[in-house]
């Protein structure tokens, strides 16, 4: 398909959880990408909300691309004893998401395979011209693990060759979600809390028991039971939740690494593109360098990111990836001076400036920032966040200083979207950003002229400290702040200045 530069493609993911929309133009620029939840204030909102749809109204779309094939998704649900939860046709699913607004004339409508959308979101935003793509998620259509060889042909079109796959109900994501539910957390939402809890427990006894009872074959990613239905609440008694989390993390890592070993053995490329919700497991990600030389995980590897993937497949070629600041804009210069002033006087401040992050992590444009030095700052931030005490806060650090403070795992020279953990070399100085196992979830900031870069440079010049504590700016129980009005509500509730 040949596109005029002024025509646009809309990519949609939705209907299941964490709906999102992406707009790319005929030059391959991602000009907008956002999550429905940031507009509706419903966490992981499954459907495109009115506020998000309003952002799309200024465009005429040549193509609307859906992130999976609705009929196959519904067939899978019927097979697993669930009712279909969306229309069966591509047109119907798109209309369900876009509502009345979509009655206007538009161009073609297409739907792509769920895992191919994941793969395209990763490969076509990556710096690579050839890569091994690994997708590991919970459930979409039937695929649960896929390995692809991806490259561009002589005309620059992305070509994907499927090398291996595993199918429902054998799913690493469903396994991790089942344990998440078993320990009292919300599946398909709070897996990151399970991961944080793992460091407080021991996998010494629990991992072997979990593996022997649930896993049929690590090499082939086969389970003994369908974990979609969850675990018996009375299973694995005698273990603390922390030990179960640690055991699940250890078993998940064995499974993930067996997939990576298999993927590498195809010999297609030493570049890894890793996608799917399981790619958000930054603890497991630390060892990917054992299998691949260079690694790309885009900031939104889960289903929301597949709105980028569907649009990328319709576009067909490499996208011009810039950064993760793709959502709603709060205009104005990044408030560097105001933040420095607040940090020096109050040690903590919010910032809501520029375009909102696409992906689950606040990367500086919708962040609560704090001076990471000293023993008491964690409690100060927790007075606002009221998170479980076992969960650490993350550091955001000038990229050129990262090796002075953190031991970066092999294969990783940066972690611009908080994809990995690394051992903190100075936990004595920065206890607030160090987990109980001595690691930190690192965000590195290159010299890209971004607002958070300017702020870190000014903070370093003023204090000699090249990092800040960074956590998402959100009212408790709500998604991240999106607009200035949201920031005003945050200020009123918590008494913390939020600069724009
Ligand atoms: Fe998925």
C-alpha cells in the first residue's frame, strides 16, 4: 500500500484490557499513542474512552488496524469455556471501540494476528534491520510464546518468519498470573507486585515444588494443567506469599531462558527484540544478555503497545522511533528551575509537563520526583504513595554516570524505559532506591535534550548527585495523571507541588 505523507493510520488494541490507540503518519512517525485509562481514570480500561477518541477526531485515517483477529480471539474464549467478549468481525470490533465517532467514511479496516502485532511493535521501533523476535504473553488468540525472524526486504518492507510457537493453554504469562492471584493480588494487573515481593522470599523450596507440580516440560514450555482457571486457593499451603512469589519468579525465569536459548539456537540474529507482557519482568530481563548481544524492549511491550504494532504492520516499513513521550500534551517548557527549587526545599515534587508517557512507567513527564539521598526519603514518598513497604522506588540517572552507581547486567548499556534491574553499588548512600536484594530498577537518561535530562543535569550541577527517585504521578488507585486538571487534583489531595 502506497501512502501519501498526509494520510494517517490508526492502530487500536482493546476489548480485553488496557486499550490503547496509536496514530502514525505517512512518513512513519508515531505522532500519537496513548492508553484509554489515562482519560477514563479506570485502571487498565478495556475500551477506548471518549477522551481518547476525542484526541483522534482531527485525523482522516486511510487505514484502521486492529491488533488481533476478533474471530480467533472469540474462538479461543469459547474453547476455554468463556463467552465471546467482542464482535466477531474486524469491522465490528473496530466499531465497538470507536463508537459513534466511527460512522464517518473511512478507508480500509484490517486485523492482524495478536503475536504478529506484538512482534511488529518491537521490531519496527527497534534500531535493528534484522533481529530475532521473541513474544511471551498471557493470552490473546491461541499463541502464548512465539519466536520470529524479522528483517527488511530490499524495498524496506518488514518481513516476519515464524520460527517456533507454543499455544494456549501452555502460557508463561498465565502461570505467573495464576500465582499472582493465589497470593491475593489481581491477575493481569499486579504481576509487577508479585515480582517485587519475590525478593522478600526464598525460592529454595517453593520453586522445586511449583515446577514439579505445574510444569511438564521447561524446554517446550508445557504445563500439567490449564492455569487459565487459576490455582486452587488451597494449593501450595505451607509457603508464605513471599516464598511463592520467589518460587514463581524462579520458575518463570527458567521458562523464559529456555525460550531464549531456543530462539538463539535458530541462528537468525544476535539482536533480540523482546515483546509481550512478560517482557515487563525487569528481574528476568537482567540475564537476557546471556543469550543475545543486543536487546531492544520498547517501553510498552504489552497489549497496549500492540496498537503501535498493528499500525506498523499496515505501514509496512521501519518506524521513526524517537521516544516514549507520545500521549496527551501539557504545553510549556519543562519546569527545571521550579523542580530544583522544590527538591532543594521540600525534597519532593511532582512534574506534569510535555507529552504523557506511552507504557506503564512514568519516565519524567508524569513523575513524582525526590532527592534519593538519605535514610528517610522512602518514608516521605510512601506517605503519598502508600505502597506496600516491600516495594522499592526506582532511580532515574544520567546515562553517563550509571556505571558509577549500578552494576549493569551483561548486554545492557542503558535502560531508558526501566527494563532491567541492576545491583546498586552504593546502597548506603541511596537506600530509598535499593530493593532488599540489593538491586534497583534503573532508568537511564541519554543526552537527548528531554525535560528530565535537563532537570537531571541541573540537579547534578547543584548537588553533585546525578540521580533522582522517580515514581509515577498518580492519585492512589488511579492511573497516571494525564492533564493539568489531574495534576491540580493531585496537589489538592496530597499537598505536594506539581510543576508544569
Ligand atoms: Fe498479548
